[in-house]
């Protein structure tokens, strides 16, 4: 799944307090508290989270700048995080 689509889908969920967006490292997501940092940035930019399509370029740039490094990469049937070096089995 495209990282931007995965992130937008995550934001649209009602209860996302325990998950990480699909394709991102759950360990890094939780440790760095990216969700809180994102909502803080959204508040500062006065972005309406109910209408994310209007600010898709801003969200895309935010994901690329801040979250690209915790994107899980697949190799030999295992997903791994380049940032924390943890591996996750593909299901």
C-alpha cells in the first residue's frame, strides 16, 4: 500500500491509539510518538483533519520528511525497519 494512502487511512480511523499505520515500524512509531507530533503539526498549520484531501501535498511532504525512515522494507520474506533494525515476519 502506498505510504501516503496508509497514513491517511490511519488518520481517518476513529481509534488509532494503539496501532501504527500499515507499512510503518510499530516500534519506532510508538517510541517516537509520531502520531502526537503529527497532530501538533496539523494544529500549527490549522489543517482540518476531516478534509485531508485539501492538504494532500502538505501531508505527503510531512510523511516524506518525517516518516520515510521508519518505513518497513521487505527482504527474504521478512519485513525490517532500517531505523531500529527490528525484523517482523510477513503474515
